[in-house]
């Protein structure tokens, strides 16, 4: 992975043994809505401060039928 700091791109070694700081959590979110993932969402993991994590469940993928577009 990488992150931006001012105008500099910092590359991170994904194989390095990083310890997570207190107050930081990893949350599974929906790739499309960035809300808390349901079991029907396309998922990705993001890191948040505990007080800033998504709290609402994704409404776009709230049921198994949500993958079918309405006509």
C-alpha cells in the first residue's frame, strides 16, 4: 500500500510486521458505498479510529436480491 504525506508518496511494505495502535480498528466495509458491509456487499477492509468507523449498514446491498437491478 501507500499513502500521501504532503506532496510525497510513501510506499509501505505489506510484509512488515506492523502493530495496530490502541484506538485503531480494522473494519470490513462495502467497496461501493463505504458503509459497514453486509454479507451481500463487495468487501474491502479499511482502518479507522474507533470513534470514526462507519456505523450504518450498507442499504444498497441489504438483501440477496439487491444484486439484481430494478427495471
